[in-house]
C-alpha cells in the first residue's frame, strides 16, 4: 500500500491580527437543535439486531459515527420518532460525559436515529456542517462547553448552553468548506498510515509465526533444530532494586530507572523511564548492558513476561526490581535478539503466562526457575541471526511508520488550531 501526502488543493496565506471577513456569532443564531428522545420513547421491544442505528455518545469516535448492530431499533420505531432522525449535513454531538464527541452525518447515515444521550445540531445556510463539526470538537469549544454545562459527576449539555456558544467564523461559507477539506485531507493521510501500519504489523506477526517455528526456512538453512531449556543459554537473570522517582528531573544524562512499559514485542524503548531521586542514586547499581534481554517478571496478566532487546549500553538507565536482565552462558551461544523475538511470540507468551503465578487477579509473578525451565527449539546461531535480521528490518519499517503517523497527527492538531482561529487562511488554488 502506497501512502501519499494530501494534495495541495489550496494555498496557505498567513494573516495579520485583523480578520474583517470573520464574525462573532452565537451558535443558536446559525443552527437549530434537537435533543434525542427521552428513554421512555423507546421500549425494550423496539430494539432489534441490525435495524436502524441509534447514535449515542459511545458510537461517536474520532469525529465519526461508528454504529453497532446491537444498538439499533426496528424501522417502525424509527418512523415513530421521525423528528429525531438524522439528515445529511447534520452534526450529532454527545451531550453526556466526555465533551467533544461529535460527528458530521454522511450520506449513508441518513435516517439514523439520534439517541437519548445525543443532540442534533442542524446548521443553517450560513454554516457548513463539516466545518461546524471541527469547531465543536476543538479544545477551545470543548473547554467553553464544559465550563457552561451542568452536572457534578457527569457533564450534561443542554440546548441553551450550545445555543449560547460563541463562534468566531468566516463570513464566507466557501471558506468553511475549504477549511473542512484541508482537515479532511489530513484525516485521509492519517487513515492511510494507520491502515499501512496495521498491515505491516500483521505481516511481521505472520513472519514470526513461520520463521520462529521453522515452518518456513530462510534460503541457505536446512539443518535440524535442537531442543533445550532456556537455562541452556541463559546463566543468570539479574534484577534491580526499587527506587523512588523524581518527575521534575529531565534530560538524556539524568540517571533513571526503566519502566515496565519499556518492553513490548521484543523491542526496548529507552524513553520509557523515570528519573531517580538524588537520595536513591547510590542504590541503583545495575545499568543496562548491550546485547541483553529485559524481561518483565512482575506485571499484569497480559504484560507479565514482556521482553525487550537492548542493543547498546545505557550507563544512565538502571533496572528496577520488577525487571530482569539476562546474562548469557557464553558469548555467541545464542543470538540474543532472536531469543527476544522468540520469547515475545504468541506461543511463547502463552507459555510464559502459564508459569506465572499470583493470588491477585491483577498482578502476576514469574519465578526464575520456572522461566528458565521453558523448553526452546534452537536453530543454528547463524540461522537465528538471519531470522533476527529479517524481523529487525520489519521493526525498523514499523518504527519509521509510527513516527510518520505521530507527525501527521501533530500536523492535524496544529492545522486545526491555526485554521479554526483564522491565524492561517486558505486561498483559492493557484491558476
């Protein structure tokens, strides 16, 4: 899948402070509202599987309506509540709980039903619905709505609050559409990157399942694999000590303790760490060393046994008491990166989870002996290294794509803030 940057349909122009072609309006002057029907309007018997979708706040995510077949009613019930059916161009907004959940109603969502916890905002002729959806989900609008809404344990948005919301918007509706188009292009880029990232992760998982089990062999390798427990290659599992952290300290050279979230899928993220308070610095004595594995020995049932490969020395990063670092029996007895991928594969994650114990349902522990007794199938070290290189290259692609996705999300946020405030203006395409 090839991902391309959105086309530049508009030229960007920096404005000064004055915006003579923008105006301040109350939302109630340019839109009408309809609050979803009270719960008594729908009966238990009205709900059917796969009927007319009912849109409540939980069906609104990331500016889009994501219906569920179970949250739907029979056509007869929807017809009875015709005044609450959505029209193309409407904006549906959640009015309970987390503010900012709102979506523009697309063509294929015509006729869906506004649920009890939602509200229909129907723009007038001087307001573009896609632009309005962006405004209502902006941080500035969310803060204004939250400060004016009622409710102590849960915010409850009413029509009056929304009608009194002040908007600073372009007079020209065409500019509304241009802003919405520009932000939609950015959304399309983010969607494409997310899909590509999902695909690459799936490809990697498939490669791990085949290469780490011997179902598929790389060119040039055909010899038998040997069986043996982990302690055949791991001589010791070293743990650190518990230290207190200083959240105000920062910097690459600040002595820090590794967090359990630093290991995932055989990959180690050194940025996942906490600075150590000065009083505990002398207690931290086990820095991370090159060509080792970090293993989470105490964590939630889903995360216990997570593994990360350390590819270089980290003199300012130290082990906590909940993480082990491996020491191998001899240099070159195993490709450590390969072993990290193996232990983070689905089948070995299950094996490690099976030997984890604990009376608490939320926290599990692994005993050293139980981990080191786990049987492993070892190919020759050269084949281990070749497999690790293939998977490492895939990880590099995934990391680069994750970085690109993060930048695209930051770009979207910056664009939205600039365009919705008029700090940056869009002009027509160049001739």
